C-alpha cells in the first residue's frame, strides 16, 4: 500500500466524484425562500461598489476548484488580510446558461449566513457580483489545512483528537439542525485560524453542500473517495448522515495516522468503502480508549439508518468529557454592555450591527465562544431563559423575568425575545474604542454610503436597515436622519456619522429603569479579548 500519508495526499488531490452531476443536483437544490431572499439581499447590498474598489488582490491563487479560485486580498480601508473566492459566472464549454451558476453562489451565501453563529464556520464578510465573476470575501485562516497538521504530526494525542472532533461534530449537529449537509467533509476543508496548538477549526467549501430536510434524499454522487459514505455510491439516495461517516473517517485518521479504507486506486478504496470493514487491531490502537473506539463503530456503519447522528455523538462519553470551554471562568461585563446597547439610539445601534457584521472571526473569537456557551439549544440565538441560566451557572442571583424581558425589548432586537450572534457582538462593542479608530469608522460609513458619494441618504439608511432585518417605517428613518444631520442638509456626512460615537451628537434614547446588581455583574467573558480589539469587554 506504500506510504499511507503519501496515499492520503494522492487521494485528496484526485478530485471529486462525478463532477458532471453537480450542475443538475446543486442548481435544483433550492434553499427555503426566506433564506434565499436574505442571500440575494446580501449579494445586492454591495452592488454599487466593486471588489476592486474595496480590495487589493494579491498575485497568485491560494486554492483552485472546478470553476473558482481563492486568492489573498487586502481590505483597502483597514489593511486587513482576507481570502476571496472568485467564481466564474459561466463557462461556454460546460455551462452556457450561467443562471445556474448564480444559483450556486446564492445557495453558498445562504448557507454561510445561516450557519454564521457557530464558532467553526468561516465568516463571510463581503460579496460582489459582475457580469463575469462573483467574489465571496471570507476571513483568512492563516493556520492552513487540518490535513497539513496531520501529515506533520503523524497523529494527535487522543485528547487533541477529542478536542478537534468535538468542534467538527458540534458544527455538524448545528448544520444538520438547520437542514444543511456539507457532503465533502475532509481535512482539506477544515482550516486552522492560526498556527499553533491554540488554533480554532473552521469548516470551508460549501460548494457541494445542499439543503436536506428530514426525510428528504439527495441522489447525485458528490464527495472524495477516502471520505465518501457508502450510500452515496448506491442508488437509494443520501442525507445528512454522509457527514457523520466522513467525520468518522477523519476521527480514525486523527487517532492512528492512516485511513480506515485504503487502496492504491480509487476503485480499490471505493470497494472497501462499500463493504465498510475496518480494523482497530493494530498496536497504535492499544492506547486508544474504548469510548473513542465505540464512537467510531457507531459512525462508520454502512447502513445510514443505523448510524449515530451528530447530535447523538455530542452526548456520547468521549465527546461529553472532552476538555471544553465550560471549564473556564466567566467574567463580569456582558450585561452592562447589553444595557448600554439597549439605550442607544436606533441609528447608533444599527451602525454597530453593520460594524459587527464586518469583523473577522479572530476579532470576536472569545465573544463567539461565550455566545455559543449561552446558546444551549444551539439554534444560533440566545433567549431570555438562556441568559437566566448563564447567570445561575456562575452563581449570580438572576434578575426578575420582567427585568430581562424589558432589557431585550428595549434593545429593539429584530426578534425582541432573542438575539442572534451579530446582535450580541454589536451590543458588546465599546463605542469609545470604535470612535478612536477612524479606519473602522470609515469602513462602517462606507457600508451605508453605497453609491460612494461621501454622504448617507435617507434611502441608503432605509435600505441598510432592511438588509439587516430592521423594519423601520419612513418616519422612524427620518428621525434617525435628524438625529445626526447637524447641518440639516438632508444627508449625513462622515463627520456627522462620527458624532454618533464621539458624543458630539445625541446618542441615546430616554433612560430605562436602573439595573439590578445582578445585571451589573453578569457574565464576564471566559477568556478576555485582545485589548486592541474594539470588541473588548475588559
């Protein structure tokens, strides 16, 4: 069989299965209307600007696919390094009707935005569309591929494997709960945010992913030989369980350093995959716990109806006992930031939501960990009861239900009974720190100023509010304009916009009742954010 690590490298560079099926399978896999509408709005939001106006593309590609490439780019306003996936809109040789290609891009945007609350999702920052290309700007994961870490280290300790797999399976459980199946889980599609042991995992490449609700089946063959599930090779269809199989293969490799189904050719590998027979009898398995082996036996089951689900895996002893975030200490200023956010003006709150949407994940990584810890039902939102539960867990007497309800209601979140991750980050931002960073202010202003004329009009303000899910009437938008239109010319220039954060203009609504002591104490961030971050809660 030769060098097993060389074999893995050969397999992962061999490409996907039956690529010609992609167009028909993926284009017909329509997202729910509300999700598709949000993706369309996200793409249209930058229509008056171009990728070249906002970013400088670096020479060379850092990744290539069938009809796309990924390049390194620099955000001109901030100097931040990012990755950009550039998708050819159409190709006469393979796809004369480019409308399907646009559907693919919209579907990928829909998936990335639907899953953005999870710590392991790569963050979509911007999207652009031209007659020839689509540009998806993503956070840059500078730590490289998980596969590279595997080949360099040969195998991880079982504790390291448990931590990595916990992130992967937790992501799959969340993704599947949203009706999204990845379909090409493999180490090359799992990146590290940075080099070193503290790096977090990020799942990428949703180009072959699909929406798959309970009871629904997908029928076209997509995957990579080493990681593809047996049912994909048959004719009975497949669903979210293919991701669990692939995760089992990845877990097997992490524990022992070689694949469970090996071979010198794709045909040999796939024949072994169909049988699903693998061994854990080698000497390298003697030190592996029985709990880990039991997980693998339940993940690598040929019959998908008998295979354990990702959600069930998270309740298994091996995953449940992994060294997790909940062992760290909570901090004390999240609630005070929430209250500050709740009394801000509508325009300032909207501006912070826009700003929060542009952060790289590394900027708000600690906040994301705290949010995910509070989100007990893993729906991507935090409600009043989850906030109360977090208070109780750290020994702080919880406020009354009425106090918490008033806090959520006065914050004017899109859903007044719960907040999503972007709203949470927005509420945690330190306005004073934001005001000191002119580049960040300019970047946020540019998101409102869609025609790039140096002013925010009432139409642009209304459009941005709708894009972010805030339903403001015409009178409310007019009031927001008057709030900072200091020279009364019917538009907002950059200096007036800055006054929102510098304290030179009105920035808060009428005061609400004083918080209880528990509200003042609530939830210190588990691990402090870097001091230079505008999202710091220290």
